[in-house]
C-alpha cells in the first residue's frame, strides 16, 4: 500500500510538470524553431564548409547531436522551473504536499524524462528521414539511450538549479554545463579533431554522457558501425545512476535548508 | 564645466549608472563561470570546429583563418548576450518592486533612463573585458588605437541592445514572458549573423531573407567592424566598405537610446509598467 501511495505521489508530481511543459507553448515553439534552424543552417551552410575528408556529410553527422540537444533542452526546462520556484518560494508549497520527499524528487525527475521523450520524438522522426530506419534491436538501443540521457539531464538540472537563487547564476550554471557536455564531446566534430586540438586530454570526451549517447545514436541510425556499444551503454547507466543519487540528496537538502 | 545644470545632470547620470556598476561586485562567481565557459568555447570548440572547416573558407574571409574569424564573432555574441542579460535585470526589478524605490528618488525620469542604459552598458563592457583580453591575446592585438576603437564600438553596440531590451521589457510587462522572448531573440539574432559565417557565404546560399537578416543585424556589423580593425585584409569582404557599418552602429545605438528614454519616461508614470 505504501509503495502504491509513493508511486501515485510521484506520478502526480510528474503529471504536474508535464502539464506545465505545454503551458510554456511560446518557449516550446521557440526552442523547436531554434533546433530546426540549427539543422537547416548546418545543412545549407556549414555542410559546404566542412572538409569532406573529415566528415563526408555533416548533416548526417550532426543529426544525432541534435537529438542529444533536444533531450538537454527539454530535460533542463525542469531546472529552469525549479529555479523560478525557488526564487518565488513555491518550494514551500511543494514540500508541504502530502507526498514523501522521495516521491517528489522521483516525480520531478520523471517529469523531466517525459518532457525529454516528447520533445525529442519529432526529431527522432526527422533522424529517420535524414539518416535511415533502424532495426528493432537498434530502436530499443536508441530509446534506452534517450531514457538514460533524459534521466541524467533531468536529475542534474533540478539539482544544479537549487544551488543558487540568483537567476543569472542559475542561467550561467546551465550554460556552463551545456558547454562542458557539448563542446568536450564528439557531438559537433569527430574524435580526430578533438585529438588534434586537445592532444593527450582528448580522451576526456569519451566519458561525456553526450559522446556516449551520440555514439549510440550514430550506431542506431546506421551512420557508423564502429561503436563500442557496451562501453557507451554502461557509461550512460553509470551517469544516470550517479546523477539520480546526486539529485535525491542535493535537491531535498537545498529545498529544506 | 560652466553650465551648472549640465554638471548636475551628468552627476545624476553617473550616480544612476553606478547602481548597475556596483552590482558587478556581487557577481564574482558569475563572472568566473562566464570566463570558464568562454575559455572552453575559445580553446576547445573554436579550435576543434576550425580544424574540420575546409581551407576554401579563406576565399570568403579575405584570407583570415577561420579560427581567428570565429574568435571575434564569439566575443561579439558574448557582448550581445551580456547586454541582453544586463537589460533583463530591469525586468526582474519590476517583479521585485525596486522600481517603486527608484521612482521615489528626486531624479528626472529621462536622466534616470539614460543612467540605467549607460550603467547596464558600462557594466557589460567591464564584465566582458577579461574575455576581450583572452581573444585579443590570442590574436596578438597590441595596437592601442584598435583596442580603444573596439571598446568604443562595443559600448555603442551595448547601448543599442540594452535600449532594445528595455523597450521589450515595457512592451511585454511579464518577467517570464520577457525571459522566453529574450531567449528566443538572443538565439535567433546570433544565428542570423556573421558570427559563424562570413557574409559572402550566407549570400551564396541564395536565401535572400537570411542574407538580408544577416546584413541588417547589429551583431554582424560589430563583428565585421572588429574583424576589419584587427585584420585590415578583411576589409575586402565588406562590399560597401566600413563607413556604412560605422554609421549603422552609431544610429543603432543612439536610436534605441532615444526611444528607450522616451518609452521609459512615459511608462514609468502612474504605474504604467504594471
């Protein structure tokens, strides 16, 4: 009975977060437009500038990266709201709800994951069109990667947003996380480019959750076959588990202090 | 100064501007983070992305290496984003009720508006100085005149952007909606500029609205102006020369400053911002 109540509480919180996602329709439309604009700009301009010796078709190369970006944006939207709640002291209301703290955190993270899935869905279809149709086992791999990445990003976002009440600082933290995850990864450029520019520090990029997810997407959508699926999947599981634990501890501590 | 009124007015403007400058003292952590991510962008992203760009780009940049071309672009986009966030602070003040306090000050509304715009712009310049230093150190810029002109035009640019954000804040009157709108405009304007690609490359795509947007974009004008200052050979890329860019920058800045003052003065009366 207690477990049932716990799950009910978490689902209610997740539902609330999901319904709030649609309320920011202009923000959502703006984000989708930006992602599509990125793809178009990459397709129309950058594709022609890239040396084909490194990347023969940049649009196919970057499409899995856009999938990661979609997860990041949507899952991190939870963090943006958590930050606003903290500044406006809505958190007092949240902690007074008749749900356990664990269910509250689980619900919020679940809300972020669902947002990630929904937001990414359109871009997944676009990836099928631009790249190729994955087989059934690859679909499972793609969906698992999306789930793990959304779980990681959602957990990180709600935790990081509670570190400060300052709006600008919250935005700065989000941006710093974005830059670290995306720039120190093989989302925008191949590992070879990183190796040439970063030298012995380049292997750091292998451990980025974005690199891991983008590798799995590239494998899933048949862009490449030379991917260590086990390493990347295990890495994503490790990231998701650690972020989840981190979120559980820090989010509650910051809400109640 | 012989005119006591003018001296008084300047004193008031500086006093109001110092309000924004003083806020910088409390933003050391924020500044450190900005420097960290900017350094990451310059040393990792820019270097890696320029590695995969074909050498054919040199034909469009007047022979300027893509890495160097891009550095001045990201400095401009940073200046733009910082100006936006400085202006956005005003939206937060409406929410926090600080405006009521400001209105109770014995200061003329127009002077107050000039002081706020100037304060936001000056704090933007101070805030982005370390990033400018990083870029200019990589580019080995040591010419005093180039640095001075860069700072002057960066300030003009920032005044225009802050004025624009103030207009937006008054027009929208909601911190949440302003946040969303400003974010969207921020992302869109940077994409539709010459931050990443030179104008001839954009023109070659044949998409006229994209080309026109990039041509009219203040971010394009400042980044191209800085490129000409640092790399005189980039002048060849600007088909119309540098004068239209200078005129544009001055008009953009002064135009938005005047409109912002007018709007600010009018909207502040009788709770017009609510």
